[in-house]
C-alpha cells in the first residue's frame, strides 16, 4: 500500500468534468522511480466518497499526503456574488475575472490562502477529517499556487487551518519531494532551503534541469479506454514576452524515445489515444517539432492532441502547420494578446497584426483537409502602447469576422515582486522594470496600474464592452476555456465535429446565437453532457472504492 498519497484536481471546470491535471501524475511517477510507493486520487474535491476512498487506500505505511495546487482555484464568487480575480499582484488565470477593481485585496489574499476550500471554516473541517484518517501524516502542498501563499505569508501572520500543511514546496518539486521523503520516511538526508514565514514552512526548490521524465499511469489510475490524458512534453518557453509571468527564456523537452515509450505504454495498457499537452508552448522550437512529429509518425497507432501554441512560428515555418495536422493536432490555444502593432512590439510579439489575421485564416483553411480544427485565441487588454481606439478596432474585427472559434480576454496583471522567489519563478518585465514600459502608477492594495495610454479601469471597461459586443456572435464563442473542455468532451465519446458543436452550446445570453437551434434542445443537450460527466465521476469513485 502507498507510502505517499497524492491528491490531484482542477476546480475550474466541472461541467463536463475536467481532464486530469498532469502535475500530480508527473510527481507521482518521479516518486515511484525513486523507490517509494505512491498513488494518485484525481478529482478529489468532487468525489462523493473521497474520505472513504482515502480511508480505504491509506495504511500504517502511509507517511505523506501531497496536494497538487496548480489548478485548485478559489471559489469564483464571494460577498455579493461578484466574480473576483487574483489580480492583486499574485498573478491571474484567465478564468478568474475581475469585476470590481477596488475590492480590498486582503479578501482576495484570504481566498487564495484557502484555495479550493474558500474559507477558514471549510479548511478547518477538511483538515480535521484528514487528520482523523491519517493522524501522523506529513502534509505537503506543491505547485504554482504555493508561491502565492508565500506572498501572503510575507504580508501577514497566518494563523488558520492552513497551518495543518507541514511544508509548502515553492518551485519545481521533482527533486524537493524526494528529499522530503528521504527525511520523512527514511530519516536521512536533508531538505533544500527551508524558510519559516509567519507561521508557515516553505521549502524552496530550483528549476528541474533534466530531460522531462515520462508519466507512468498505474492500474489505480483507472484510465478508461478512449480517455484524453495529460502529456507533458516540455517545460518553460523559449520566448520572453514582456507581460508574462510564466517560466521563460528556458525550455526543456522530452526526449524522442522517452516520448515513444510513454505513448506506446499508455496505448497498450489503457487504450489512450487522445492527449492534452501541458507544455507552455508546443512549437517554440522548429527543431523539436521535427523530433516530436517524427516520433508520432513512428507509432503503430495514431493519436490526437491539443496544446498551447504560438501563431507567429507559422509565419517563419509555414510547413509546421502540416507537420502538426498530420500527427493529430485538433485544437490550439494561441496568445495573440493585441492587434495594436506598437503594443505587440513592446510585448516582444512583433509580427504585424494583419499577418496574424492571415495566419489564422490559413490555419483554419488548411485544417479542412485534416478533419477540422478548433481555434481559440487569447487577448490581454491594457498592454503598454494599447489605446482605447485600438481596442475598439479589435472588438470591431472580432465582431465582424468568423474565423475564430473562441476568444478569451484577460485584463493586464502585473505580479508583485518578491526577492526570495527570484530563483523559483519568473517575473515579467513589467514587474521588474515598470518605468521602462511607461507605468506611472502601480499599487497592490487595492491593485491598480496606469501607463501612458490606459489604466486598469479602462481595460476592465473595454473588456466588458467586448463581452457585450460578442453576445450574439454566430460563430465565435466568448470567454471560458475550451482547452480543458475539449478533451473532457472527447473522453465522453464524442467526435471532433460533435465536440465543436457542444462547445458552442451556450445557455446564457452570451453565445445564445452560436447554434441556431431551439433553446430547449440546448438545455437537454447540456443535461445529457452533465449526466455523462457525472456518470464518469461516479464510475471512477466506485472503482476506487472497490479497488483491491
């Protein structure tokens, strides 16, 4: 029975149930490789019988409970049901919108502290049940959100149920977790740099600079035939966009044979042929795309996949489109950021917007020969050099064009700098040198910025205007994140064409014209989709309860 139990979930999408996050399975595979026994419980936040499953799986040999925080977003509303974001210098996910820029950031800090639990009361109850089942267990949290918790602990003393966590691992945890296990289970070795900060204990871990290891799913994973699973092929990004807080100017790739072996094992053991690639940027290297696509072509079976991708690489290497389409590329998420050329150049994405628009159309046109493609794009409102006029032009273009399947918008965020996190995480150029980019004001309680052409409130107002203008678009879905939903729906047995239609079944006012069908039919379709998703969750829940 496992010495380590790892909890893994994504709290953004429940309808349909999200695909499994990669992080927990990457760390679990690494733990097993080091000689420890480890199992992962996915979707733990919504499993009907989670605590009974944990009780059944745990034994006297279970010494560590690890929690992957990467996608454990706090609840999206509080108080008067206002959707609050984390745009307080903690970094923002595009799903977490900002409707009230003046709200006291202390409220948002508390919500980040409790993650998916949302409140002190919920956290107290949850950890109390954990301690009843595993009274002596060491609890560890890892993943990007621990850096946010560190920033909170820098500001104030933390006396809450979150103190039940023994260690927060900040940075990439591949090697840190092994050092913790060696000390906790075997009583040997020592931790990496440990910092006590206002009641919480943090272990700092530098970047994992080795080739990307394989994920090895076990029979306990209970992957079903046809399920779309996460696949990590790289970490980091070759580029250095000025607004980006993700790992950049560095990238590590999975070796060709490792990739082939992993895909073959997954197919032979579980029948897996669909993947959600977790890399920050699939095509930041033409050399690696050649290796990646060659590896896929060498398989004796075909796969399909979705990924974050960079559009301007197709300008330099137009044949890269066919390379990806030929090997199963079915959906892509592209950060366009802006159609203002001056703003794009300041963001270090200098391809002219007119060429960007041409490439989107070319991509969709070429995809017809390969069974179609879902094209989703991201915009950032408020970049330096952006103007109200250029945003109005952008909104007008999207309003009158039909090449894009989905557009999502986030308001510019600028993470607050922390000297102690420099080696563990990346900070944007906007954070490191705001004056260079024209920011005349930048504060964090409440969060606010202002530069030469816009301020935070302008960006929020324009985002709301964009949403209003896109309400009745007949082909482009506004908002959401189909990146996760696509694989979730494909897992339920739907084809690509069916999935595209289901992704455009919107019941609210926004998106009501995407499909020209009766609303009652839409309601029934969504109910069926939810039912299938709930059945999937129940089957997984029951399989863990009966696992021997």
